[in-house]
C-alpha cells in the first residue's frame, strides 16, 4: 500500500488519497452524493469513497458504511 496523503483547495478538502484506493473522505454522520457534486466537476476521471452513515452510488461517488468499508477486499 502506498503512503496516504490528502488533497485541499480554498473551499474543499479530501481526507485521504492513496494510489490504489483513490480518494477517501470520512464523515461522522450521514451525507449524500449531492454534497460532493463539486468533486465530480473537479476530478472527472477519479472516484471518491465516502465513509459515512449512508450508502449511495453514482458513477464517481460511493457512499459506504464504515463496517462495509473495513470488510471489503
């Protein structure tokens, strides 16, 4: 596994970036894909996993429960 990093600009930040996993954001409560619409415009060819208390899936975004993320291969 490659070292973890993060990404930020003046308005937004992503908690982790890992070469094989891509972008990963961790939220304390529930969130929705619409909250990350900015990500789809900023990073058209990348994906984002959002670890939170709500599951969702789009072409670029995937919302996962913490338990499911930890149990995934």
